[in-house]
């Protein structure tokens, strides 16, 4: 297994999830996620792809849940393409939030079986309009 590939896997997966390719039931999923981030007032909206068994998973709308399920179906194939097994990753998630500088932030996060964390910011995402707090 190539643990070094976890960072690129989580980045590519998150980047795809927040792209214009993620269009479900007539709407871009990121539009709704952006609104959730705005309402969260700086707290992270996290989508957990791989997680410890005791982790409580947040509830999302039907559109976001449908999209998450599509991406979870794709994940095993992507893991294989990166020379990885799901057991190599303890936790993998996508975090979306409004930072203290009022910028919308998207991060890919993963933690491997050795405890090493991989965090990568995503700068291109399906954002049709800037957040109202941005100037």
C-alpha cells in the first residue's frame, strides 16, 4: 500500500465533490453546502467519507445525502487507482467553512493508520457567486 498517495487521493476526491460535476436533482450541491457554511458562522461543515465507527455523522438534506452516497460508491475504485485500501485511512472528510477573514474555505482532510494527517486546501470549487462577506 502506498500511504504517500493518501494526500492526493483526499485532495482529488474533495476537489471533485465541490466541483461543477456534482449536480444533483437540478442544482449544484456546493450551492447548498455554501449556504450551510454561511449559517454555521465559522464552524466547519464536515462530510465524512471514511471514519471511526464511533463517529456521529451529521444529517444533511436529501440532495446532499444523495450526492454523498454517489461519491461513497466511487471511493473504493478511486482508492484502488491510488494503490490504497480503505483500511489504510482512519478518517477522511471534506470540511467547508467561512474563515475568520470571511473567505469561504474548503479543505480535504485524511488521517492514515499511522496517525499522520494530510490537510490540503481546495481553491477551485463550484462557487457561482462570492460569499456576501467577501470584499
